C-alpha cells in the first residue's frame, strides 16, 4: 500500500509539473472548447417547447339540393266503384249464372227471377193495346164520315163534336196502353238481373228459390271495380295552412310547377307499392269534430294488389324546396337560446352560428337562414369547441384512419 501511494504521489508531481508548462493562450483555448462542449450538451438536452394541441374535428361543406318534403298519414283504400245488385221486381229467384268471386263483365246476366207473372202482364198489355188501336181506327173512320156530311149541312155540329171527342179519346187510350206495355216489358226485363259494371263480384246474399224484391230480400250481391282505387286520408287544418303558405293547392293541378302532390303507400308487409297516386280532391271544409279535412288520391291497381277497405300508411309529397341549404342533423346543437352550428372559417377558427331550421328530411335538415352555400361546418367533435377556437380539420377518411391507428387500451 505504501508503495502504491508513493507511486501515485510521484505521478501527481509529474502532472502538476506539466500543468505549469501550459501557457495562458492555451488556457483560453481550453476554456473556450469547454464552454462550447457545455453549450452543445445544454442545446441537446434543453426542454423543447410543446406545439399547441388543437381539437380535432370533422368538417363538411354546406351543399344545396332540391329537397322533397313529405307528410305521413293513415289512409283507407276504397274501390273506384262499389255497386249493390238488388232485385227491382218481386219474385222467386230461379237461377244464378256466375261463379262467386270471379270477374264479371258489364251487362253479363247474373240472376233470373221467375218471369211468368211479368210475361203474362206484358201479354195483357199488348192485347189491351191492340184493342185500343182498333177503337182508335174506328173512331178515326167515323170522324172521316161525319166531317163531309157536316160540311154539306147533312150532319149537326153535335154529331161532329161527338166524333172528334171519340177519336181523341181513342188516341189517348192507345197512348195509355203503350205506356202500360212499356212498363210491363220493363218489369219483365228486371227479372233478368244484369251487371251494370265490370268488376269482381261477391258471394250471393240469397239462395235459389228465395223470394226477392220489394217484399223480400232485395240485395243479391255486390260488384267491386278496383282496377283503379281511391285512397282516403285526413289532414289537419295546420297542414292546409302550410300548403297554402307554399302556394300548393291540394286537389288541383298546377301547370306552373314541375311537380304535383302525389302519394305512395306502404303495404301490410312494409313494402312500398310501386305505383304512385295523384291527389285529385280535397274537402273545402274542416270537420269541427276532428279538426281535419278529407283528402283523396286516385291510384292504379292493375294487379288488384290493393284491396278495398284496407288501411295503409300514406306518404304525401307536400312541397319541393329548390336549391335548399341542407346540413346533417347531427351537426346541429339545440339549446334554450336556439339552434346553432359551428362554422369553420378559412383560418381554421370555428364560429358559433345561430341558424333558423326548416323541416327534417331523412338524416338532413333544411336551414332557412344563417348559412350560405360552400361554407364549412363541424359535423363531428363539436362538443369540445368554443367560439373563436382554432381547430384541426380532418376529412371523414382521415378521421376514420386516425381512429383505426389509435391503440386499443
């Protein structure tokens, strides 16, 4: 141990001897190098200033488009024609000449009522008519004989007047008999019951052999024409005022517009019927009991998918807003003071903009006032924003990619 210490002391002396040999200039150079090294170390290890972290938001441009505005109501389908087949004369039902539930053509024979009584009345009326015609011929000949005798003063004025009266009475009897015959033939014709329209016929309401007519059952069957159906639904008085405010007259065609109010209906399986119906009637008065007025639309039904009496959901085109400003409904914030949207300026600073909203259409909402086209609005991330705050704008694709890159905790 002592030997090592001696050696160490000897080396120290050597170092100190060498230090004494360094000049003042070398000391200055050594000190400058030492300062540079210390400065480099400080520069390398210095705390770097943090970049400001801006809220990340997703923005979209405001667009304009033609917006169709609909109203939804409960409607009922009604046949275009619904005819009750009734017996117009009394008698026993003899025949039924159709298959129940089938398609019937106009003037097709449906029922036969016992015609014997009415045929006998026709024969009687014909015989009476022939008798009255014979009496009229005789009266006319009598008048033709009396007239020249009266002109020659061979017959009195009374004879002539009696002949004229007999002739006129005979003609009247002929006219009455002709009317009776026509009435009897008409009654006989009613014993053959024909269809007044083409359509589908119901089941019969009476059986063969039943007494029908005024003294019995008169309703024999019903026929429904449903190639075209009518859809009835009700609208409120407020709907009427709103339609007038948009210069839309329900039930009337307007050639100045590119569109007219039409309806679509939903079938029981929740599918939409492929054809559209046009509104052709609106009741001019409101029902005071319900506060609604009736509206009717006509719709083609060539395949008889729509059944009369069926209830359905009706979607009515109320208006078309041309070049309307629409925004995603999710971008709108509603509070007590009203509705507002954050608008992104060109310098990526957001502005809290109060707007006046219009109707909702699907996932979008019409903005009546407060926005102009081609402005950018915040659609995602607005919950952490304040007016005048700078933001970092990302597209939907960038936002999705950023979310996918975030590690799952």
